[in-house]
């Protein structure tokens, strides 16, 4: 089983930056897809970005030019660098891992609040 734990969330002003971390209890080497999703109050969970084991990324349109995902298999950790944050980025951010056709593994989430 894979356990994912997010950290790094917090309160930041518009235009600021945060880096989220997702630490896996087991190796993420065997997880083809790693990524981040987010959910704001009253809204559906949406894709932020995914990254494959080969480094292919898929960003949501609203974050493509501002967020960057990275994957460190040696540290069993995935990061999300978030720059130029906007109030609409406010959400709980969830780490995700899955293979083709497999169940999705989810972290418990970390709150990101962007407000002046």
C-alpha cells in the first residue's frame, strides 16, 4: 500500500509563492503517474498537474504558466512549486499516485489560502 502525506500549505498573499511536498511511505518509482489535484469549497476536485515516470507533465490550464511539478524518486517525494498565486488558487491540495488502470492513492490534503 502507498501512503501519501502533503505538507507546505499555508497562507500567502496574492502574487506570492509556496512549495508543496508530497512524501510517500513507499517508493514512488513504480507509480507511473504522480500529481496534484485541488478542491475549493463548493467545487469539484480538479486537476492541477500530473507527471509521469518519464517526466511528461500535464498541467491544468489555469496553472500552466505559474506552477511547476517535480518528482524525486530517490527521496520518494513530489513537489509543487506555486508562483504568482491568485485568490482563486485557494483550495485543499491533494497528492495523487496511480498506475494505468490502478486505484488512485490520495494524501489527506494541505490547505492553501491566497488572500490579502
